[in-house]
């Protein structure tokens, strides 16, 4: 399981970095929509941080389940919420960044995990 989740997160990271490079190129080329591209860039970066953090927490939960210790465990929801809140507050502070695009960008890496996990599991079979 650990190998499968690691490969899924690595593929999501690669796809997200490819998307980020396309967004940076769009930001450089299209002057009229720079605020939207800047918001998407910030949101996608925050979403990628949240995906990586959640994968670390899931891996820690798997290790805790194997060790069979009676220990409290948290998925770090408050931490991930604070990361998203910080990104949104930065976008709200600056006029050059679209708030709606930032919020939409936060969801993109999480939504990428669904098709990526299906493709990775089909390749493993």
C-alpha cells in the first residue's frame, strides 16, 4: 500500500508541476488575464502542499496501525485549513491576484488524485 500511495502522490506532483509551468507560461503571455493566472498559480501551489501533507499523515496512520499502539492521531485538518486560509488571505490582500481563481486552484491537485489513482492502479494490474 505504501508503494502505491507514494507513486500516486509522485504522479500527482509531476502533473501539478506541469500544470504550474503551463500556468506560468499563460501568465507571461496573456497580459489581460494575469490576475486569474496568478490566482490559479497560488491556489495550485497551496493545494499541492495540502496533498503532500495529507499523504504524509496517511503514511503515519498506516505505520501507527501496523504498530498497534493506542495513541491519538490527527489527520492535520486544522493545519491544512490554515494553509488554505493563508493562501486565500494573501490573494485577498493583493489586487493583482484573483480570489476566485485562487479558491478554484486549491481544489485542482485534490481533484487530480482521482484520475491519477485510477491510471496508476490500472498500470499496476
